[in-house]
C-alpha cells in the first residue's frame, strides 16, 4: 500500500474553559523534519509529542501548531506586555502604510496574537495532557487517511506509466530487423570504399558483422527492463509503503532505457527511448512524494 508524504489534520479540544486547537501538516522530505509552534506552557511535553509523531508518520517535513484560546474568568494567564507592544507597533505602522487608520480595535487583535497571553502555570496536569495527546492522535489519523488516499491515486498513475513504458518497449521490435540490415550494409559500404573494390575476405566481413551486431544488440537490456518494470509493479502491491525502494528500481529502469538508446543507433528506436524517458521522469517526480 502506497502512502504519500502529504497530509493535513486538525483537532479541537476543550479543557477548563479554554479551547485547544491542534494542527498537523505534512510535506515530502528525505528525512523526518518536525517543526513546532506551541505555547511555552506545553514545552515540557514537546519531546513526547515529537516521539509520537515520528512513530506514526515516519518521514516528511512536519509542522505541529497548537493554539490556545481562554474563555474562563478564572485564568492563570497574564499579558506579555513587551510582546503585545511590539505587535501594536507593527500593526499601527501597517495601518498607516495601508491608509487604514479609522480607529481600529487593536486590543481585540493583540489578545489573539501568538505569545501575548502567557500561562503562568509551569506544569501540564495529567488530564490536560491526556486531552492534548488525544487531539494529536486524531490529527495523526487524519493525516494517515489523507496519505493513503493520495497514495492510491499515485499507485494508479504509476501502473499506467509503467504499462506505457512496456508498450513503448514492445514497439521497438519492428525496427530491429531493419536496424541489423542497416548495420550490415553500412559496414559493407565502408569496407568497399576503403578498398576501392570487392577484394576482401567475405568470411572476415561476416565475422565483423556478427561482432558489431552483438555489440549493438539490445536483447539483454530489453529483458532486464521488462524485469525491472515487473519488479516495480510488484513492489506497489506490498503491504507497506517504500518510496526509497521504488526510487532505486526507477533508477535501474532508467539505466536500461539509456543503454538501449545509446546502443540502438537507429532514429526510430531512439525516438521511442525519448518517450520512455518522459514517462520515467513523471514517475520519478511522483516518487519524491512517496513515504
């Protein structure tokens, strides 16, 4: 089962008169890269959050955002005046620059800005942590479902493009006989011109023709390319998503296509090779987003 590395999850929880909003975003990345934007109050649990996210999502560029709105009169929050003043100056300057100075309600805006309200508590009690953890789990489930859904679409696309590469490969066959005859005629012409007559060893000529035909033969490359395509197709059916493995197989497919192109020495075959390369490039672009 394929999974993409792209996903989004959101959960909203309430605890003791405050609303906790949790957002998780996931994008493609070669490694696990987690960035957090959480209230200082939750910093003591950041390592636990990172560990939970890493265990489930495995790989990707992850953003964890947690916002807290307090609706209770009984609050442990105070206003960070220095941060609020800085926001105020920035908002006022922006209003002036945009010519929007009709007495805006700066206070209602400031109170919603990040880090303006500071929680004076220094520890997270067990119940709040349970609720917070529950919200993170919900976000992770949302992202996992999103990844599976997008993975199915990518799997369909991969099958179509691998099938197309094999169709192009099969279309090479009609040009191969003519290609061999062209090599034979070219060699005979070159030797005749070199010797200015037909006085050459015909047996030696046939040996040279066989040598060059073997040198430019693409049968092995065609067989290996078909095997790599089947291996890629079978890997799509595995129970776990493995973008790195698919990337390695696609590199092997590319090597065989390139070798066919370099050995073919025939314009029609080389044009088919270009078409195969186009399909492979589209596959590689999509593999970059596979977990």
